[in-house]
């Protein structure tokens, strides 16, 4: 193996930051010579040092413009490759889409190599005019974790991850109500700046007869326990790039009911039997069926394509190719 880059990691609970740290740890466990660098220590690196970063504008700056500025400045001094997350798409809205599109275009152009996590994202980059150059596809890895199926489901529909508009909470609440379920669990907290949106959602769900529990931030063990306890895990994103929530459900042994879109179709093909994909019009029926037959919500698989080992090896091969 040729020399791998330093792996840039950020502190905090942002999903991309957590994933970057997990990936860095997995790479280092297999190849101890590979090192990480904290985002606050980049000024200590010599010019020309190879670094791999994970980019989403919300992690890198207070605005898409500032996030892109910081990345481009870094790439002007260091040899930076990048994994893009939260790729721009129409659901960003008329105001934010042009800004995010321009920011990601600058990042992709400044990087010496680009990774995405799905073919869906590759198409988004092309469709939105962000980047038409070469990219590597390395899906988010999944390992099935040890854990026992609860004997008695808690009776709720579960939606996992940070709350923000477009994450599918409204669709899940509507499906729960239509399926005759009266409880929805938000496994997580409001994304920064969306506390008022979460409160508004709770009121909307209440008007449908669905009570909402918001767990707040939970550590890894507790969120896995709660994720295994919900009656029906649901994925109903309107805004989807690649879904860490889907990977977590599957890793806990759950087979979530997932509203079809291009990404969900891709993941269903990658990991057959690991999710129940349905059209939006069939979401409530699928939720009712899963609630009535709890075994449907457990995939029972022990090994899945694209494990952490496969993901780390894919990155190592790709970095070798960049240096070839």
C-alpha cells in the first residue's frame, strides 16, 4: 500500500463528523500507520501534505459560501481529496439550492479526488451541474450488530436521526395515523436551527391523533436499544443524499419500511432483504402490516454487502490510485 493521506476529523455530533471519525478509526485499526488530524490542527501541517476530508457545508461553515471558502483555501495549500455528503438537490429550495450548488462545485473542483456514497449522488452532481468529472462510489458501510429482538415492541413508529424539514417525519406521522397507531418516536433531537420546526411538527402530529416522543441525543448503546424497541422503523425522506439513518436501522437488525426513491431503490438492490421499500401511496398499508406482523421489521441477516472492512479497503485502493 502506498502512503495514505491524513484523515481529517471534526469534533461534535454532526452525522458527517461522527462518520468521518468512525471511518478513520476503522482504517487505523486495519492499518495502524494511517493517522488522523483534527480540524483545529491543520495549520501545523506542511504544505503539500495529503489529507482526506468529508464535506458538508453545514459542518464546514456558517453558510455554503463560507464553507466552500474554507475548503478551497485548505486545498490551495494541501493535497485534499474529499467525500461529499448532503449533495445539493431540488428540496434545498429556491433560495438555498443555487448557493449550495455553487459551493459544492467549488469544493469538487478544488479537490484532487471526489468520493460519493451512492450512484444516486453521482446523478445529483450531474443533474445539478455541480460536477461531471470522475468520482468514486463507496457506499456507507453497515455491520450487523449483536443485540436481542425485544419481546414486546413499544407500539410506536420510529424515525431516526436529527429532525429537519424533509426528513420524513410528517409522512411517518400520517402513515401512523392511517395505520391506527397513536405514537411516534423521534430518535434524536432537532437539527441546529430547527427547534421551532420540531415543535410545529409535534402539533401537526397531535392534530392527527399521534403523540410524539422526542428522545433527545442518546449515546450509541441507548439509541440502539431504543431503535430495537420501536414497533415500526420508517424511512420517508423527501431530502436524501445518502442515509446514515438507514444504515443504522439495518445495523441494528431492523428492516425499516422505506418510502421509495432513487437512493432507496439503490440500497435495496445493494442489500436484498434488508429493507421494505414501498411507494408513498402504500406507506400506511406497509406500516400497518409491519405493526401487525413484527417479524417483518427484522431482516435476520448476519452479513451484508459493503461492510466496514470493504469500505476501508475501497478507500485505500482509491487513495493508491490517486498517487499512482
